[in-house]
């Protein structure tokens, strides 16, 4: 039998054939991902969005600074004063008001639910005469610049599901954080810094505060380069950025080039997107060797800036220090900056602990608004202040006991926003006479997140990522609405 001279003389078996075929598909996948990576790098220079089909709205904000007050600040004491609380102090919360509201196991067994008036007086502030507690004198001074939303609400009544809900759009674990979504959708304004950075601080209230988990700034099913990067305190905010002894920057560059070559070959063969994320992480770390040390060196800040933010600003790890860092990060083009400040979970000794917590945060929060405004940055920086829920109007523990406090309350609570196209000096929403139920303009936490995305130019209904056969949204599966009433007119 004659064999054709053009026939294959080195046949391959079935396993080798499938392996080579998979490699070819990997080449195709890698090519697609690599183009996206190049687009991301290009967007870092001009500030354009990474995924143009998501951006159908003219943005009012370039960046977000979220001052997250972990533990649940007491809206009853800080922002939502009702004269009825003075009249009913010590009396039972009427059953008609309380209704069938679910409460935590910490107070569900109480035989009495006495109303407690605010622990401090307050005053009407600004052009709109909005009530703000005297515990927050510096916040009172920026009343004309902030919008207080008094009708926030959530279904969650315990910390972990509640803080997961407001940060990811779901009470279930494993979904991307809001900052990761923003990074994924808009890319970076500065290729030398991550687009999402996180700073932590512990307050003087409850010690220790509720635990903070890194999944709150995780990327979930999104590419891992979009997860938040936590900055540590002090002059060494990111571990392992320094070169090992005997390795200079030129040698590090050569090592990274060799490593990148191997990782890209692996990505071509296997089509694993996490390999590209690894390349991105190494390259970002190399660039951060220069950008991060100068960022954390506050020697170029004048004394009047330290005075503005308060006496704790020179102490790394304090809330004041982190607020100043947030302003510096926003100047450098970081898209999403999130400060987690623990200590607001005041089930006990609220009179003492709430006062201390306000001393930690009040001056620096207001200073950040003032500082951004004087630099012309407030108009395109959206600042958000608030926690995962509020506190009950009734006492947890015996009325008048110094160790008494307030339990969790998600049915209504208060947050404030400033800048980024939000109407300044505004009160939004209304609660009943006991600050227990919402009676006008409710704002779910999903609505707040939809509004944040809207101000960044992202339509939360169109902004999706397919995972496990579903088009996942940052606001979750339930309906969410942009709160148009708090937005400045664009006409």
C-alpha cells in the first residue's frame, strides 16, 4: 500500500489533540483579556471608563470617599430629633409605633421598652435650618454643604449581614464590594495606584469595635485586580513593597519581566484570567514602590491643615489621619476610597461612648468636606458618611443606668452625603414622631448605592457582570432606584 508523501507521519493521540485544542482556545481567551488589559492601562492615563457600554449617564463625580461608621451610629441622638422624645422620655414606646418590628435577641426579652430622649441637645443649622446634635459641632458648621438623608432603611438587623448588605448589595457572602464594582466599571485615574483603597481605624467608643473583614472590600467574582487594597498605618502602609536586601530597582524590573513572560505563557496555554490579575498585581506593586512612600509622607502638609483636621491627625491610624490621607488619595486620582471606623455599636454606656466616638470623627469629617471644597474638588468628589443601620429609640437596659444603651434599628436611620452633584444643605426623608418608622421618601441602602453609581455615570440596571449564568448587578436582584430628589439639577 502506497503512503501519500504529504500524509502526516507523526500522528498524535486523542489526549494530545484535546490538549493542543484547549491551548488554542486559551490563546483566543488570552488575546481577548489582554486587549481589555491594554484598554485598562490606556484609561489610566486619560481617566476614561474601562467599559464604555456601562456608562450612559453624564458623570457628576470622578471619585467617592465613603466614611463608613461601623457599628451603627445613633440617628436618634445625632440627626433625627423629635420633640415627642422629650415628652415621652421614660414612657413605654407605644405598641402602635413599634408594631411587629423585628428586634435583636439582645432586647427581645425585655419586659419594658422605655423611650429615651437624645443624650445631648442640638440646634438648627444652615440655610435650611436642619437639626444636628451638639455632639457634632464641626458637622454643624458644614450644614450648608451636606445633604442629610433621614429615611435610610435596611432589612438586616445584625452587624455582619447588615455591613455586608450595604457594601455588596446582598446579605450573602462572596459578592463584589461597591468599590470593586466602581474599579471594574471605570478603571483608574492613576496607573501608579490601585483604583480602590481602604483605611481602618478604631474609635474611642466600644472597644474593640465590631470585626471588619477583608471580604467587605473584596472583588467577589470580578477580576481580582479590582479588590480593595488596605493601607496599613504609618510609613510602611503596604507590606512587601521594599526590595529584598541586595536587590535594586533595575534588578527588580528584570525579575518582573522574566516572571511576566512566564505568566503570559501560562495564560496563553490555560486561559486563566487570574494569571493576568497576578501580572497586574506585580506591576502595580512595582509602581507603588515609588508612589506609596511619597503619599504617606505628610511632611509637605502645612500646619493649618493639621489644625483643620484636628490634634489626632499626626497619629497614623487615627480617623483624622485617615481623612487627611483620603484627601491626598483623591488628589492622586484614586477612584474609591473607603474608611472603616469601628466603635459605634453602643449597646452599653451610650452616654459616654457616643460622646467619645463623636470626638473621634466630627472634626475630621467636616474638615474633609471643607478641605475638598477649598481645593475645588468637592464638586466632583462624592463624600458619604454613615453606617449599616441606626439605633432604637428605646433603652437597652434599665432607664437611667449609666451602662444602658440602644439596640440596633434598621427600619430607619440617617446618613449624609456631600459634593459630587448632591444638593447641599438639604434634609431628605422623614420619620414618625418617635424616629422609628419612615413616613416620607424612604431610601433603601440599594437606592443609595444606585445613586452613588449614577453620580459616577454608571447605570446600575445596565452595569452587569455575567457569573454562573446570571447578569449580576452591584445593587443586587431587588429593585433599586436613583434618589433623584437629592441630586442637583443638571440644566
